C-alpha cells in the first residue's frame, strides 16, 4: 500500500500526514501528474475556497488525472474541499466546474438569526448507510471536527454515507461508493473516530 497526499499548494498536508503516520504508513506527496503512478491510494486534504482549489489543481495539471483516478474507482479520500470538488459546481464559485464525479452542487448554510457561519467545532454524524464498510465500528453518531460554510447536495441519495444537523439544517456529511469516500469534516482532527474512519478507508 502506497498512500499519496495531493499537494496543490494550499491544503493542510501536515496534520493529515501525521494522522496517516500514526496508522503506520509513510505517505508520499503527489504534486504532479506523474506521481499518480507511484501510489495505490489518494487522499486530498482540501482547504480554502472551491474555485481557488480547482484553479490550483488545474494549474498543476492534477485535475484531469484526479478525475480519471476517481472515475476508475481507485481508492480516493477527499477531505473538506476535497469532498466538495467531487461535485459539479458550488455556489461559492458559480462559474467554476468541479470534477463532476457526483451529480449535484455545493450550497451555503442559510443565514438564520443566531446561527454562526462557518460551522466550526465538533458535531455528530449519523450513518445514512450503516452497512457501508467506511462506517464499520463507528457507531450510531460519532463526533467529528467541522470547519465550513458550504456543503454538497448530491442528487443521488445512494452516495450518502452519513448526515449531520447543524442548528436545524441537515446536510450530507460524507459520501462514498466502491473505493471512493469523501467527507465534509476533518478526520485528521477528529481523534479516535477520525483515525478509525481513515483505517476503514485503507482497508476497503
């Protein structure tokens, strides 16, 4: 098993690297298209704005090989914006196309009196597909660490792995099919639950 961390010049690679290292693996950096040939699993720790992340991926020639990798069903784990870019578009950058692996778009939390945006902190995630191997051993509502203002809305419910409620607004917190998994929360900052989720991905 050779785990690659996608470096597009903006993600938080250090904390994800440390989490993978804690699981007994030494991840490699994937910063150019030719690096894909050297790994068996891809993790994209996205951070920042949808349009900026897609621009950086395109500038480095990473978007097309990423799209091909995911479409082929190879092991992919997307975190935060690495989750959002699987979708076709985002209201955060309406003129920018995502990878288009999952039909749907990303929307912003509604402005409601008393609701803080972004959501920042710990929140529960309830399984929408309890039989998914990605959710093995995680229980009825593990808590993960979130930092986001936008979230994806998949058109196909069969992609949904878990759901979260933030102050009355429910959204799909993670999706997965085959060997492709992605989540809005940060498993690398989510202690035991996050490490368990990463372990499940590596075992799928």
